[in-house]
C-alpha cells in the first residue's frame, strides 16, 4: 500500500463514518414525535445515547490497541447498522431507547480507530517522521462534508419516497443504515490491519479508573481548567436545546413534518458553514479584543454573549409564523453557531495553554465528558420544560445558562501548564 492509497481509504472511511449520522439527524426528533413520543421522552432517549457514549468513550479507546483498528471499526459499523435499522421501525419509547443505546456503543467505538489506522499505516510506509497534518486535515474535512451532505439528503428524502412504501420520516434512518453497511464492507476488505504495539485487555481496563480519576483531578485542580470544564458543560446545554427543539419548531413553521425535515436540513447545513466561519474568525476576534491571552478570554466572552443572544432571539421569535418565522429561526441558528465556534476555538487554545503535552489527551476526554454531561442535563430538563411551558421558555432557560457562562472568562487566571506546543484541532458535537 502507498501513502496516497492509505490517504484515499482514510478519507473514504472518515466520510462513511459520519454520513449515517448526518442522514438521520434531520428527521430523528420528528420521527420520534410522529411515533407518539413526548419531548420529555425524546430527551430521555437522547440522554441514554449521551450517557452510553460518555461511559464507554475511555474503555473503548483502548480496545483498538487490544483487538486491532479494523476489528473495532467493523464492530462500530455493525452497531450503527443495527441502531439505525431499529430506529426506522421503532414505534414505542423502549424501542427508541434501545436504538439510543446501540448508537451510543457505535459512537464510542468509532472514536479514534480510523485516525490511529491512518497514522500507523503512514508511519509504516514513510517512517516516524512522516508529515501527518495534510492527511489528518483531509480526513477532518471529509467528516464535515459527510455531515453537510448527509443532513441535506436526509432532510429532503422524506419528500421523495412514496408514503405507501415506507413511512417518509423513517427513510433517512434506513438510508443511514445502508451507508453504515457500506462502511462495514469497506473496513473489512479495504483496511488491512497495520503493525502497531499491542496491549493486553487487562492493562486497558486497569487504566480506565486511573485515567478518569486523573482527568477529574486535573480539571478540578487547575483554575483555568475548572472554568473551561464548566464552559464545556454550558455548551452542551445550548447545543442540545437546539438539536432537541429546533426540528419541531421548523416542522410547525413549514406545515408538515416532511417539509420541516427539509427546512431543518437546510438550516443545519448553514449551521455547519457558520461554524466554519466562526472558527476562521476566532483569531481575528481575539486580536481585536486584545491580542494576548487576555484577548482570547475577551474574545470568548464576545462569542458566548453572541450565542446567548441568538438563543434569546429564537425564543423571542417563537410566536412568528410563515416565512418570517423560518427566516428569523435560520438567521438565529447561523449566528448561534458563529458565536459558539468563536468561543469554542478560543477555549480550546486556553485549555491547551494550561496543560503540558502529557496531559492533553486526558484533558480532551474530560472536556468531552463535560460537554456530554451538559447535554444530559438539558435533555432531562428542557424537553419536559418545553412540553409544560412552551419552546420559548425552554430556549430562554438555555440562553440564561450560556449567558451566565460568559462570567467564567472574566479575570481569567494565568495558565500554569508547562507546554505551549501547538494543539491538534478538535471537534465539539453533541452526538
């Protein structure tokens, strides 16, 4: 295998890993509510996914070292097939709950092995000094492309399939299961297992409690990291408030669930573009705010306040109908993701400036767990709040949470980490 061939396979696997998630994203909440679930039950189902993913994230990370990259990726693809096929035919709360568990297992298993496969393979071809950045960047780009293509295709599919053949809102989940089956075939037949150091399963399991404990002690002991962990939890709250409540709102504005799925797909695609724009703008925002570490903190405040105002705008315009409601919701959605991305990138910089190189992986996992924890709290509260008091009230609650989190960046303590080496890019997503 050549380096070019390894890169092509890595890019294909990166695309196929995220394509099923993009396909089912636009219709998942609408499918659940159409099958009789309340918003509170939808939130609980998504919570199960988040809890399973967070619980298994660290243990499954070591399985790729024990069983091999290809095996873990193949098992993840198989779980995705089962999860999305079950999602398509689910008619009760418990069936959706089981689907959430399966999706959580699949998501935890898919975190890391593809990248490890590419790095191991390239090192085997070009040696330890091989330049990883171009390939990893292209793999990350393919993930974003898959999400964008998937959400657009999944949002439009319910309008194209005949209702007498399949329930329209279930079609994207079946398409996602099919894409995951293609991924399974590609992994099995096109990803030869690279040579890498093997570890025992017992050693991996022994390290899990120590790693979790080290992450908690590190995040709780450093002033900067305590604030960044709390900021990640607030981000989890606002992300879930959008993913849980926006599909139903757009379906109401569009007139039908099928048209609502297309509207949500378009808005989500614009959100991905806005997120990329926010990441690109973040360094300039920090420079305008001051240019130094203080500038990063003030830039994060600006991004966080913009995100809070955007969620507040969603709440304020919840009474609008027709095109005006759709346009206002879309603009608020786009502005929200610009703000979140500005704050998120600057938080990532401050986090990595506060730790040494040996602590980066632990801190990244801890931040991810905090994001998931915020999402769990939002799932358990905002869905029930929206069902009782309305969507606008739930969005006001989320806006207040993220606005309060801006105080975390006021008088930011100086970083104490010993390493200032560049940090790898990271993606924040609720799942």
